[in-house]
């Protein structure tokens, strides 16, 4: 199986530790998918600084295909991270060269050679999803906490697996939202809910799965790990509950160390 991750990347800079770790939603998913001994690639842009080289070298070390990472003059994106106990709080974000990231026609042809393409609401490719979908490839998209707005309008008609994050909404309100989203195109709508586990809807049934207990060190990358595990199970043809279990187990692994990976 081959997964193509595309869109944003950033260096998660832990201010308290004075240390930077490679990250970013689609980048993380490409790395976490490799845990299942499957192939993945990342398509995006980094700056010609030391952080850009760190991103490329780190992905290569994890076995991710970096052939479609462009290096441009400027800074690699950076997110400041502050620790509040064992939870992380995101601070200032410098978008760097990602500000002007656009997919080329060659990029789209490359993405279409994979079994699934995954991106998210900061990836700046939502208006290109139709071109990718025209090649017949499956699409997964992480809308994070954005339950409404322009990104949903642009992306949702082309998405097979729609991921959201919300641990505040009442169950019934959340289920109503998931039904409405499913009617607009996705095969499965999934909501991760932090310590409350996850909820999924396939148009016929709702499925609920809890968390896998673990030793919590840092929550960075937990949601992206879940997405990678769920996608792996989905491509394998497993049941939705099994996909959710794989997502939860993958997430539990990530919670045991600092940084996304």
C-alpha cells in the first residue's frame, strides 16, 4: 500500500527545551503510516535553512519518499510549543515558504500513483482535490476542529475519509453534524475526542471506540497517529471498529515520547 501525504510541514520548536522536532499534520501521517511497514511519501516545500534540511533528512531516516519536497529560498515553517504539564500549548506560528505553496501538474500526477492521498486544513491544497480525485485515487482529509467554513465547502465533495476533532460537543449534536457531513460525499466521517476516544459514522451506523491506556509524556501528534492507523486499516479492508482500534493503538505509541516523532 502507498500513502501520499501532501501540504503543510513545520518544525515544532519546544521553547522550554530549546529543541526543534520535525512535524506538521500530513508529514506526521506519512511517518506514522510507515510504522505498518507500508510505503509513504511527502509532497511539500521547505526553506533553504537548517530546519528545512532537518525535515528532509529526518523523513529520509524514517523511510519516507522525499522526492517531491521542494526547497525554496526562505524559512521553513516553525510552530512554538510550550509545555503545560504533560500537555502541549501551541504558540506563535511562522508560515515561512509554505505561504505560497502550490501543487504543480507533475505533483498531482505523482500523488495519483498512490492508493490514498492525505492532507489537512492547513495544507493549502483543498482547491486541487478535484484534480486529484479525477485520477481515481482515494482522499483522506483532516479538518481538525474546523466544523464549518470555506475549507469544508471546497474539500468535502472529494473526500472519502473525513477526520474531525472535537471533545466538547454533546454526543447528539455531534452525531447530527456527522450525518450532515456524510450526506455531502465522504464514505466515513470520523471524530477524535481526546480522552473520550473516537466516533465514526458510515451512513448506516455509528461506531464508538475508547482510548488505549499508556504512559503520557506529550500529546503532540496523537491525532495524526490515529489518522494513519485508521487509514491503514481502511486500505486493508478491515471493519470500522478495527480501523478505530488501530488508530487508538498508534496514537498511544506516540503519546509516550516528546515531539511528533
